[in-house]
C-alpha cells in the first residue's frame, strides 16, 4: 500500500461527509496525519483543481473535476434508478407491498426500500433495521445461498424474535431453504410480524447473493392457489434485477445513498 496515496484518499473521503469545508489543521486532527503531510496533499489537489482553496479562511472544498467523476459514477452506480422501477412494476401488477432487502452479513439483512399500493390495505414495515436471517421468507432467500458455515450458524441461533416460539425450528427452516433453492422463491406466514404472508426471491450480482425481493401480503388476502403464480412473478423480478446488477458489476451497498439523494 502506498502510504501517501492512502492518506490522500482518506482526506478526500472527508469531503463526502456533511462537513464540506476543511482546514489543514482540522484534517490533521481528524485523521491523525502530520499537518505538513496534509498541507502538501491538499495543495497538490488544489493545484489540479480537485480542491479549491479560500485564501482568506484557508478552507478547502471540492473542485469541479470531482463533479465530472461524480456524474460518471452516478450514471454507472446509481442502483436506485436501476432497481426501483422493477419494484414499482411488481407492486402495480399485484396491488401489494413490495420490499427490497439487502444482505448485511452472514447473520442479518435489512429492508432498504418499499413500494406500497395506493387506496388499498397494505403492509408498511420499517426500513433500515437489522433483521435476523431466520426471520421469514425475505431473509430465507438470502440465507439459502450463503456458505454452509453461515447457514449452520443461523440454524443454531435461538430464534428468539418469533411471534410464536414453536413456529420455526432448525428442521423446518432447512426444508424452507431447500424449497427456495429448488424453486427460486419461497414463502412464510406470520413468522415475526402478525397478519403478514411473505413471498420472496433472491437477488444476485456476479453469482453472489446480495439481497432479495419480498412481497408482503395481508394474510386475509392471500389465496393458496395464487401463491405459485406470485412466486414466479417475484422470481422473474429478482432475476431481472440480478441481471442489471451483474451487467453494471455493482450491488446494493450504495442503494440507500442514491435513494436519499436522487429520488
């Protein structure tokens, strides 16, 4: 690793925070880098217009060339604009709530987006909360495609946030994971939230599991003979999203950033 380059990148990353103006002293204290090093790096950026310097206040801010890089990056990595239309289409076809779930790690996932139907009783779930991967079909669709060690670790969890302690056990969960791997979609009913029937399908990027598409339906509205049809629709949606992510060589890591900034 090139130490100076590493320091330079850490300095640039500071300008991506809410604080847009920085002095040499502030950066030196923030990153614990000697002031002389910070000064040389900042002046190099400024001489190439990647940063601009206010001579009166001695503060630096981002320059125009980085805006060009930002524009090019947005076109490639704005996964919100890439993925959200598929969620909207799936929701509008069925008049049901659709969620996008992102894998966090081998134990947790989180809802990062939702599309709710208008003028109809629907399911509104919290976004951006860490949820155990044993917590229903939306998370099983991720768990099913983790490595065997991660799967076993989840099977050994206490399952302590279930609606009913007897509603799930390792044996039942294994069968559900097998079903998902066989069919490309899965379903669950009232695992952690009352009155919710969930149907879900996994999302991949370059053959790696990154998340899932989940449809949350009030239990009073679900029809058994319609589950397979919905499962196939959701699987098709997830496959289209997977194809887009793979083509762009990206994932869902920055989805929330682009959603908050550009929607």
